[in-house]
């Protein structure tokens, strides 16, 4: 990433840029006051897929930064009449919107927009299909760094629906680049060979005793085809691949449990573990506000809309 005009994929960042935005998130966490906006800034959150955590977290971050939000619901917008995403964004830009936060079911929804000279407002990727989820990755990094003071040298396991998880793809690439050792688990038929260069696949019995961080993934039934959705049973999955209380005893003393949520209790993870001492699941959600404040600050400053600390 040569500049911070948009935030679409953390893999575009250099290690120095990544550490810089993490440090800023920690500063906000510690109570840092946001730099002043140079003028009123207007944003819009376009969520074409359902969301609770990401959408409300972006809203909170925007409010804490003093941003004015324009309400647009994709379900009742002109997209339903056949308007393209680019024309929707051009319309919003024409009426004065400075940036859009977008979650879309299309993997790489932003790629065509980057080639469109008429779309110049700021863009934040809040999740693209089975692609990446940069703000989730940033809040995950913040949670891990807060816990251990580092990422380099840690052992991180990503377990579950690897085939459909943008969090797995996004987190694995960045964690590996920062020096973490990665392990993958779950149904072998859901494992992608794309992860081969990033870590080691194994059974839960093999990998759990190694981990500092275990990141459980939601089973994304909405992305399954009909046959696989009909064949799935929650009880069978939990018994074979869930983080049960018995399996959790294999984890080292210092380990923590994470999950991007929403959590299906007693499917991916025992309900008691969600609320247990090792769980950082709701901590992650709180950290999401600071992570999103930090990435939005970088983009607003790059676009000359926010003061830069001297």
C-alpha cells in the first residue's frame, strides 16, 4: 500500500504500516483523543450481508471520531432496481459522502472499483465474500498483542470452516508475515491447499497442546451448497471438531480462546468455554472499535480530512 487512501486488504500494508496502525489502536484503547476533523466528514455503511458486530463496531468507531453518518439500507436502495455498486457510490459521492464501509458477498468487490476513475470516495472493506476481512484481522492482532505483548514466535491454531472463512484467509496471511507459527484444524475436506505454505494441518488432539492462541471458526452454512447443508449435523460436528470442555484441557495454561463470532454455542465451541477464563471472544468485540478507529484515522488523514499529530 503506497498510501492510506482506502483500507481493503491488510496484506497491502508494509510491516511498518501494520505496526503503526496497531500502535494507534492501542493508543485509542488507552484513552487517546482522536485528532480533530478539518471539516464535517460524512460516511455511509453499506452492508449487503447481515452483520451485528462489524456494522455496530464501525458505527461506534465513526461516532467516536466525530463522523456524520448517512443512512442507506441496501435492501431498500436502488441496488434492488438494478443499479450497479459503482453507480450507487458515485451517487453518494455526488451528494457529499466522503467514504463508504462495504460488506458484500462478492469476493473482491472492490477490485473493479479501483479501476474506475469516477469512484474516488474512500473505501473500507468490511468483508468480501470468501475473501478477506481486514478490520477483523486488525482487532484479532490487537487482542493477541494485548495478551502476549508480541505476535512473533506465538503458536496460533485456526480451526473449523476453513473453506469459507475470510477471517481464516485474512488472519493466516498476516499472522505468518508477523512471525507466528500456524496450525490448521477441522474437517480435512474443508481444508484448502492454499494454506499449505502458511502452516500445518492436523487433528485437534495433535495441535491443541501446542497453541498459545486457538481461533475457532463459525460453520458458515449459508455458503454451503444444498447437498452439503442438508448433510451437516451440529451434534456430529461438535463431537468430531468442536472445542469441547474435554478437548480444552489439552490447551497449555497460557493459551487463550478466540472466535470472530457470531458463535454457535455447542457447535464450534462449548458454551461454558465462551464465558470461561481463557475466552477473549467478547474482548475481541470491544477491541474492534479501537481497531476500526485506527484504520479510519489513517484513511481520513491520508485524504486530508483529519489533522495529523505532530
